[in-house]
C-alpha cells in the first residue's frame, strides 16, 4: 500500500485539499498520513485543527510552530524550526509521496526537509503567480523541488514546463477547491445567518484582506478599504482574519477597531471553515479585498469581486473580478459601486471559471495511485523550452 503524506498548514489549503484527503482515505491502494501544522494549531487563528477532526480525518502527526510574532526574523526562525521538525516526522513515517499545496513558508520548509530523505513531492497549484507576496518565491521554489505537478489550468501547466519541469510529470487537473462546491450541501442563507448570528434581510458583503508581503505598510491599504465600506450603509460586512503573514497584526487591529465601531453592520471571524465560507460566497452580493478565493471560487457563484492592490497580480481571473491597482479611496469606491450595479451583475451570467469544473481531486488521486515511481524517479531532467545550441560546447 502506497503511503501518501498530506501536509496542511492553514484554513485556506485545508479547504482546497479536503476533497483530495477524503478520496485518498477512501482508496484501498493508498494509506493516508495526515500531517497538520502552522496556523491550524494556533488559537490566535481559530485553532482550525478542529475542522479537520470534525471532518472525521485521522491526524497522523502534528507539527506545532511558534506563530506569536509576524516579523521577518520570526518567520525566518519558523522556517528553520519547521525544517528540523518535519525531518523528524519523515524519518519516522517514511512516506512514499508527500502531497502539498500552494506557496506558504511552512510548506516550503516541509518540502525542503523532504529533499534529503529522497521522497517524491507532489505539488498542487504550481505555476501560479502572486507578484505582490513573497509566497511567489516560495511557490516557485516548491515547484523546483517537486516531482509531480498538479496545475489548475493549461496556462499554469505551461509555466511549470517553462521552469524546466518535464511535461510528462505536469498534469492539468483543475483546482481541487472547486470540488467542494460540487460535493457540499451548501447552507441556505437562513441557516448561515443563524449560525453566524447575523441579519439575513440585508445584502451581505465579504471582506477578506491579507498582507502584501513584498510591500511595507500594506496595512494602510486596509484602512482605506474600511473607510470606504463604512460609508456603504445597506450592506452587512462579514470580515475574516488575514493569513499568518508578515504585518498581519496591524490588519487584525484595524479590523477589530472597525468591528467595535460598526457592530450593527459587521462581524469579524477568525475562520469560517470551508462549508460556511463557500455558503457565504453563494449568498453574498459582493466580495472586497485581495483573497485568491475571489479569483478561484467566486466565479463559480457569479459573485462580483473587487480585488485591491498587488497581492494577486499575475493570476488569471474571470470577468467577475474588478482590479483596483491604484488604492485611492475614490478608486476603491468607484469599483465597489460598479460591482454592485445591476449592469455588472447581469454581465456575469455566462462567465466560465478558468480553474475547472469540480473534478480535480478524482484526477489527482488516480495519478497518485498509478504513477510509476521508477528507480530514477527523483532524477529530474531539465526540460529546455529553447534547447541550448552553441558551437564548441555541449551538455554533459
């Protein structure tokens, strides 16, 4: 039986990996080894390990990390600590394949630790781009350390090949996060309103904003956003905590202060979990911020999204997204007004989601089950898109 170690570190990657984890656990030829780390184990970020337990998944190993500080030095220390801790886990579990998703620094550490153990890495969501965040660097580094690539669409698959990865190891499967939309029995607006204790007779807006880690002082942007939404009186705002990234503390502080001043038209939650979050996307009227969910999941619900700033720059987006590069309050206000207009909403009726149609997990698990791990599997040949040709030289 092939042992597949799946690593999850945040509420975001858990939501995307859940359908894959479920199908691995149900496959008679695969043995799931679930490793939980990062903000899942932090009370500050909602202790989302409970969502894993509630889903009925058996946790094989927990790798706790100190996320008390969001400084650059602290994150560097976390990466070093994580490499050591994951090494200890691999030495004991000896998985046949390690499956990871995305671009987080704790996932980068987990993959780096696996290199010396000669364990093949399967990477979900490589080839994507977020030019405003240092996740960009981690993602591409993970790609180069990986051996099996599950891309969300053809464009990202081509990017992976551009990076020198062998085309026969790059699989265009779609985004597994969309599988949940197909398989979940999403909550009605009434059910969700009762769970969150929020009014259901007023339109809902989602505000999800993460640090733009390649910029200093990105927390100033959230204050501009809040200044604008405060003036929109006919929408109730559901605000979520940012990721555990550098400079997230000032963002949390700004959101808490806003919520205290505007209790009548806002709520702040640490984590909704994938079922409640997808149900919210279904029933919301607008989404504002810089979350990838506005680009990946929101198109499936024809939800208007105002994407602000540089964090998601470089990612493919559908027609539901209005990009605001200039973060002046007037530009944000104009974009929100456009997103709320009947004309814009009507324009979304026929949009297609560029990230697939909700069957990625089936494809991923089939490949994990059947791919041949031959003797030289770890020895990757660099795939030259433009082969080297120079007189007097040759490649060894």
